[in-house]
């Protein structure tokens, strides 16, 4: 029972860690395809420069969220290691 709880919590933590990255990449890819306007310029920028520009804006203005995500990532990493250790233990057989 203890193993199932650890594995379930670990899966939820991994999903919570991956979702913000996926959302950021979707936004950056959308900017690369549809274009974005750089600050102080009048025309659209497409492709890799738009991808990088959008990524930089989200990372700079969302710095607190990036730090919180990094803490969540480290917590998930440590909990995953603990889960692997708990899951590999042999359960005693009932006689």
C-alpha cells in the first residue's frame, strides 16, 4: 500500500512539473509560427528569433514563477529518488 501511495504522489508531481514547460513551449512555438512584435519595433518577427524573444519575456517577467518551478523540479527529483528506493525494497512474505 505504501508503494502505491508513493508512486501516485510521484506521478502527480511529475505531471505538475511538466505542464508549465509544455504550456511555455506551446506559447513559444505559436509565436514562432504566427510571429511576434519585439519591443520598440514595428514589424513582426517569425521563426527562431520570435521563439527566443517569447521565451526571454516569459522567463524575465515570470522570474518568481521560474524560481518556484525550479523548487518544484528539485522536490520532484528528490521524491522520485525516494520513491525508487521505497519501490525496490522487497516486501516481507506473509507465512
